[in-house]
C-alpha cells in the first residue's frame, strides 16, 4: 500500500476526475476509520465554502446506512436523485449536506469497504446513462489499483491520467442500440422509512457491459489506434510540483483541451513515446530533476516533430539553451495560461480549442 501522502494525492485526483467527468457541483474522497464504522473525508473538489467545515469534520456513518450497504453489496455505484427525502440516506448526513442528487462509488479491497468517492449536485435531480455508471465504476476500480501501486509507479500515473472523454465514448459505443437511456430515477421516499411498494434493487453491476464485468485492465482509457477521435488539441503538461501541474491541467481541461501529464522530463518522454494520438503542445517547467525542460524540448523532437513546446518558469528565459522559444514566466493565472496556449495553437483571436 502506498504511503498516506500518496494515497491522499491519488484520492484527491480521483475525486476531481469523478466530479469533472460527471459535471458534479462538488466531489469528495473518503477512507474508512480504523473501527470500520465511518468514512472520513481526506480530499475534496470544489466543496462549497458553507459546506467545507461539515465536509472536513463530519464523517459518513457506515453501519445502518442503507445507501452505503447497497453499494457495498452490489460492488458498484449507487445514486439518489432525491437525496433530501431518500430513506436510504442517513438523515443527519442529509441535513448537514442539503444536496439534491448524490452518487456514491465504493472503494473495495478483498470485498471489504476501504473508502469511497462521492459526487454531489446541489439542485439538479441527476440521473445517469449506463455508460456514465460504467465510467464511475471504472474510476473506482482504477482508484483502488492506484492506491495499491508503489508510490510514483508509472502504471499509477497512466491509470490516473486516463482520458475520460475518450473512455466514456468507448463505453457508450459498447452498448447495444437502444440501451443508451437515462438511468431509472429513484422515486422520492418518506423520511420516516421505506415506501410500501418495492424499490429498484440498485444492482448497478447489471449495467456493466461484459468487457468491464471484472476489474478492467490498467490501460483501459489510454489512447489507441481504435479509440474514437476526441475533439480538440491534446496538451502534455510537465512539472515536478504536483499542485502546479494539477492547476495547469485543470485550467486547460476547463478550456476544452485534452490533457496528459508527467512529473519530469523522463516521464514526459515516455508519454510522448507511448501515446498513440497526437500531442499538439507540451507545456513544461524549465527547472526539473533528471531531464529538465530545455533538454526535454530537444529530445522530444525526434519523437514528435510537429509538437510545439511552451516553457514556463520562475527563472529568466536565458536559462534555456534557445532563447527564441515560446516562454511564459511564472507565476501566471489560469486565464493567462489558456490565452497563451490558445495563441500558440490557434493563432491570435478568440478561437476555441475545437476550432
């Protein structure tokens, strides 16, 4: 098992990717307490300020919590689109987090609940396509695999860097015609207890196509010659500071780009070598261990002759072997970064990433 620090990084990224993939208002990652009676938050994504204190301090009870039991028994995601009145949700939890819809993705190891990813919508009665439920299941599987991998393992970076847009398209394409429908909404239930009529079983694993019925391979979601084309340029972000790299990735993804990432030059060269699709731009820090940004820019040319390179650094531009290259000084705001990238890839003007 990775160290606690590495687990937190994995879970923070997983929560962010689940939230972004499904368009949630906010998301969180939880691990189970030593006594197995509650899940405590360890990472969040866009948690509203007025809910932040409750998010950090209030654990999710496990025992007797029907929504969690349902997810545990079915070994897959379970959702509620009327959380404020759903009898399966712990009432105190529902009062502290007044959300309309919630998706719970269990993290399991040897059939034991070890944690969870949670996505929430404040006002939307959110239902899901079978492909979206499958994608949430996949993210849960991949998060568990990444947590068990050695710290910094290349496989972990590849798992957690999977292209979710391409993956969702592949999953949706695997469904027979006519199966691409909105998930069955769960009818509202009285607060006092379960309704008289039987409720759906919630066996979401029945929605999983056969190719994902078992734990998916670690490279599922990586680009391949058979993957559907994904609109918009692809950018490789390289920086040895995890938070800086995550911020750049988030800004570029929000601008509509497909983003790969690497921690330093050697990793970036591996990505440039194995990634089957185009890489339109590399955004790289200059000062990094092992292979720095300047060396990366020179060594990537034989692999990706058409790839542009944008260097970013808090040091002067003269640290680079060629001072005529594209350069953006740190610190910069997300808007400045996306404007610079847009100018490099699309020329001057308000061109969109998919143009």
